[in-house]
C-alpha cells in the first residue's frame, strides 16, 4: 500500500491555489440528473470521491465528456435507473458517502431511488434520518432491505409541503431540495443548512429553471416546476483547503500566498485563525500568510481559555477543527477544541501525543491543547490516516516536526485533496510516495 514519507522541519515558501470545493462538487454533480439537457461544470476537484461519483454517473448511462481533469460536460438523457439496484452500485457507492446525493434527483425525475449504507470517513455515526424523513414528507415511501442494507424509495409523485428539519444537515438539505424542485406545489424547508456550497446549488438550480427563494437563509421556499434545463456552473474554491493551508503556513513558520481563495465565501474562518495569533493579509482575493516564529492564542475578555467549536453555517465548519487543533500545538497559550458533531473525529490525537504534542483528550468530543511555544520540537513517527481531515492534519504536523514520518492509508487524504504531494513539493516540502 502507498504511504507518504515526509521529512519535516523545513520552512516553505511560495504560492498555492485551492482546488474546487469537494463538498460543493458532490451536490452539483448529482444535480445533473435533474435534466436531460447538457450541463457543463468547471473547477471540479480531481479527487477520489468526486471521480467515483462521476464514474457512478457514467455507469448510470449519463454521457460524460471530460474536457479536462477539472471540467466535465454531462447529459443525463438516457439514464439506466435499474443500475442503482445492482450489486456493482452497492459496492462502489460503499466507498463514498456522496452517493447518497443521487437519491433526491432520482426521486424527482424518475420517482425511484436507492440509498446504500453510507461509506467514506470513519468519524462516527452519520445518520440518514434527515434525508429519509424529508423524502417521506414529500410523498415518497421507503423500505429497508436488511440483507443488502439499502433503502428503496418510491413515489407516485412528490408533493410540496412544509417541513422543519431535525438538524441543519448540509447533505440532507441539498438532497431534499433537489427532490422538491420538481414536486407539485410549494415546499418550505425550515432549519435548512445555508453553507456557501448549498447557496451555490440553489443558484445553479434557479439557472436551470427552478424557483427557490430564501437562498442563504435557513428558510427555503421552493415552488415546483415540471422540467429543468441545462446550464453552466463553476465551483467555488475549497474553503477547507484554504483553512488547511493557513494552518500549514503557521505550523511550519512559512510564508505562503493562497491565490484565488474566495474571500467573501470564507465566513469566520480567517478570524478564527487570527484568534490563534496568526497574521493574515488580504490582497484582493488572495491571502498572504507571512512567516511567524511564534503566534499567541488569544483569551476571552474575562481571561478564560479560548474555545473553538463547530457550528452550522455561518458558524465554524467542523471540517477544519482538526487543522485548528494541530495548528495550536506550536502556539503560545492553550486552546479547547470542542467537536460537537462526530464522536470519533478527535481520536487521532494519540498520534500527535506520540510526536510530542501536549494534548489532553477530555472525552470523545473535547481536547485541550497546551502550546509548545517552539520550546520543544515534535519528532517524526509512523502513523495511519484515519479520515480525510485528520489525515491531512497529520501530514501537516509531520511537515512541522523534526525528522522523518511515514503516513499510511493515504487514500483517505487523496479522497479530499488533489495532487497534494506535488503541490506541497512546489512549496519546498520534502514529501514523496513510497510503498
């Protein structure tokens, strides 16, 4: 199995451009099933999860013209709905959670869908309840095949309704939204997710002929239409990559410029890193992180320890908590990281402790990081990548440590970060793939 061999302790320098947004791509690419007309999508991230979804569309008999690794032309004018019931679909979709996003468009246009057991990261329970309950309220029925561990959904016709989501799930909101755009009547979704990627999906659907109001809020109103048309769409820069590279620059005392960062879509991400004492300079749509030997974590006004926790948008995204955690290792001061959503996402800290970090795992959801202030150096070890975000956090920690590290199970990293080895090498890092 391939692994990364990393020699850390080097200062990096240069420019890096974030890929297209992974979480947006999985929604946008699924939405091509809503029309028989041509849909062109640009700035697609060339990563395992997205490529697997495109492969699934091809197996569904969707015409795919891959103009380049980052641009595709789709046309779903002859979809083989029965492929979703095949063993091949179940096996391939079990490798990625994004396959669940096919259900909403399939229900809307073909009145039948299959949802397999979610694949992807092993970061705790990731429920499908929000998706299934939303489809039920729109008029779909479902049965669960326990032997195959798959949900079969059918409808004689979706009908608009009011629903209050039990959680502002991004994938749940997107899936229900894609089902509702072709339902009869008006659908109101309250407590909807409102992340920039979901706003992008709404804007794309409206360009296709959908009638969605409330974009950017937690109250979406969708007036169903009979048919949707083709369009062209360009992905946003991946905010998780932007935050990851900010953390990398700080940890390795490097000067890095993040080009075309999509500043207006980053929300509180820049300010959260500033709370760790990291200097950021915004130049048009670029972020310049100057080299800093030491950065000091802020306190609250009453002197208490700073807490960074995940929260639905416009709060801090859970996908960057792992980066925040490892960035704090080299800082001056202490930080409480509170991961509310997933109960297994912090368990990679044992590797960080083995490298010399001062971290206290309080419970499955909270850790306290006591900054080393550059008085002690981390050392390289052999470790495994447990999921996408923890994997890249371990990689960046290895780049900030002295000596050699080996990171195994790097397919998890490749699921979310395109050409990460080559892009880090271009900044001057010592990283290579070994077997």
